[in-house]
């Protein structure tokens, strides 16, 4: 009889603990806030990619618009800033070009690595752009 009462108390205690932890996990706003921040960073990266490369018509595959057939895309913190990877192309006939953009804490581009030989001249005049072979 005493053993059975102990099992009930243990079961109720574990159930309450699981319920409290689940409630705290569901109501924690930090993952939603982090996701909103990541969304903002990616939107900024898209805008800066279009501006820096000065391409009027551009298709972008990034963490907000993933396409696994093109390749994997990532966003992650890099020190105080962020790094966003993805792919872009200049219209339907162009092939996909990978990029890696580094943004500082204020979401300003500090470095852009691309694999697109069309921008070798721009890279020579802009030290923030690096064209990979």
C-alpha cells in the first residue's frame, strides 16, 4: 500500500514538472524574437546584394526562400554580426552563383564573397567584394 502511494506521488510530481517546463517552453518569446531578427537580417542582405551588384533583375535563393535543388542556405551569428549564404542569378538563362555576405552588428554589409566572374572589375574597386574563382 505504501509503495503504491509513493508511485502516485512520484507520477503526479513528474507530470507537474513536465507541464511547467512545457508551459515555459511554449510561452518563451526569445525564439520568436530571434526569428524576427533573422528575418530582418535576411531582408537587409537581399537589399544590399541587389544594391552592391547593381542588378535590376535578380533571383535570390536564401534562408527565407530556400530551394534545395539549387543548394543549402544558412544564416548564423558571426561574432557581433551575421553571415548569410545563398545563391543568385541574373535571369532564367544565367546559372546560380553562390554568395556569402557578412554583416556587422548594425546590419551593414562588411564583406561579400561571390563566385561570379562578371564582377571582377567591381571587386577591384570595392575591397568589400571578393570574387572567388
